[in-house]
């Protein structure tokens, strides 16, 4: 981002950055989808949907007690987030996923 916008990006607060992101999305007829920060994407098995009660931060891989699949923490999170985006869960208010809101020009 800094390569594209230079010093401007480091001057923006997070909220302002999200406003700019929504503005650009609206300009390009795209939609910004937010996943709640407490959505357990790293603790949810992307194969069977089992959610672990506890997962330490230093645990990089874990075996699902339900389907015995070995999950890499980062890959599992990415796959779960992709399922949310592609599955449309954000637009129908399923689970811990916030509803997508259309970008608003400021």
C-alpha cells in the first residue's frame, strides 16, 4: 500500500483507511465485506466445521478431534475466510460474520 500511496497511507488512521477503501470500492462497483474480529477462523476446521474450545497462539498446526485432519493455523484461517466470502455468509447474516455493507462515497 505504501508503494502505491506513499506517505499518505502512513498518515491515515485505521478508520480513515477503511473509509478510503469503501470509497474506492464504490467507485469500482465492488463491495467491501467485513469479518468480525472474534470470528474463530483459526479454531474452526475447514473440513468438518468443528470449533476448538482453546488454541494457543504459539500452536502452528493442530489435528481436528472430529475428522482427524491436520490444519496449519494460517492456511486454515485463509480457507475459512475464503469460504465466508464465496459462501455468501456475510450477506445473509450467518454466524459471527457481519453483514456486508455497500461502500459509501464521502
